[in-house]
């Protein structure tokens, strides 16, 4: 059983922030990278692979909190086993 939760993220995406503000400083990159890696670890712990990580698929709020989006291509471990074995 799957559930879908929608939340408002009015800050845009990593891509829109890069277009608007330019290159991120080291502390922003460190913060974003840590959040993205935590998200990926959570998914992998639940046997889900996102498959489509790109700057357009990482949402940001105005505080700099990241959320992954676009799970249309995500695969479960069972699906991955069928692809690679």
C-alpha cells in the first residue's frame, strides 16, 4: 500500500535558486548535500531507489530545507532485482 502526501514548498527548486542567486557557497552546498543524503538513506532503508535525482527534482522552502520530488521513475528493490539480475 502506498500513500501520497502533498505539501507546499514555495521556495522553488535547487535549479530555480541557482538561476536566481547563482553559485551556492560552501555552507549551503554542505547543508543541501547532507539533507539529500539523509533523504536517500531513508529511501534506501525502505528499499526504494529514486532514480531521477537532478536539481529540478529537489524542492526548497524559504529556510533552505530540501525535499525530493518526482518519484514517477522510482523503483523498489524487487523491481531493481529484476533489472540487474
